């Protein structure tokens, strides 16, 4: 088992990529704190995985509230004695509104979840890692939107900020063996589109002209989970500060 004895916190764990990451981590022997807002889904997932080599501790909370994610990390340490891995997976979309039509309300919502939530989680995890003194691993689920015009400016900017958090953290804490990487996800079959609501038609029509937005095939979330598993293992011990595209070739168009 590739994560035997490891302790992880995974946000956005109740569906899509997060659910697949929790599932794969538990099968590979990790003890996982599964964090999301929908408590009933988390409890169902923990029950589903109770016979696996690892275990799942459901933890309901809102990633945009720093006290919630900080307490989830504290719960991992209290329950399992340490923290080895943080996966910042939770995220929301904007409505594809171009700059002239972008709203403060959408900016605040997207940045609260996609930027401030991961920042609070990374800050807390780094504090724990430094106190433990034996390194750690952070994996941020970013997007091709951070480097490609595949969504509105608010979403793209939020994921670009997450990339910056990733590379800076990897650089600063390299001497302490704290690795930090990001996965730039392409189009995937998840519930994130539900967070968009009714798309802004000006933006949607323009972005639909981008090769891949409509024509490029969408991937299965298990592909992200496999990448997140690799980055969490000792096999990736010399990988830090990377932005790994998992996009079916989207960035090549």
C-alpha cells in the first residue's frame, strides 16, 4: 500500500474529484479526514470505505471559514496523532462573466473558496508540519483556467493565485522538506458546474470559441485522484513546486 501510515486532510470530499481522492487514499492505507459541507454525504462515504485498509473521518465544514478548516486539521492530529498530507480540492466556478460584467459578489464568493480557503488550510498545515519537524505534502487542485482562457477572469485569477501559493510555498519550505504541488485540471465530470448558476452569455459565447471548451472530451475524476495519489507518495519525493496538467491535452490546443 502506497500510503500506509499516512494521515491526510482532503477538502471538497463529498463528491467529484475529492470523493475519488478520499477513496483512493483510503484504499492505499491512509487515514483521511474528509472535509466538506454535506455531512450526510461524508458519512455515507466513510461507511462505504469502512472495510478498506485505511479509514475515513467525516468532518463537516465550510472551507471559506478559516476556523472550520483549521479545526479539521486539528482533528486529524488529535485523532491520528499527526498530519502528512493536505489536499486543497474544494472549489467553485464563476459565471464566465467577462471583466466589464464581473460582479463583486461573484469575486468575493469565488476567492473565499478558491483562494482564502486553501491559504488558511496551507498556513495551518505548514504550522503543523514545522512543529512535527519531518516535512509534509500539500497538493492543490488548480485548473488549466489558471493558464488558459477556459473560464471567466474571476475563476482564472483565483486558480492563478493558487498556483502562486504552490510555487512560493515549495520554494520557502524546501529546507524543511515540505513539498507543495498543484494539479492543473482540465474539463472533468463533476458537480462544480452547478456552482456557476446561469452563465453570462457574453462570456460563454466567447469562451465557447476556445478549442476544447465544448469539443474537448471531459475526463473522469479518478484521473485527478491518481495524480494526487502519486504526488502524495514517496515516489514523488523529488517533485515540488510543480503545476502538473491533467487535462487530456487541453493545454496543447
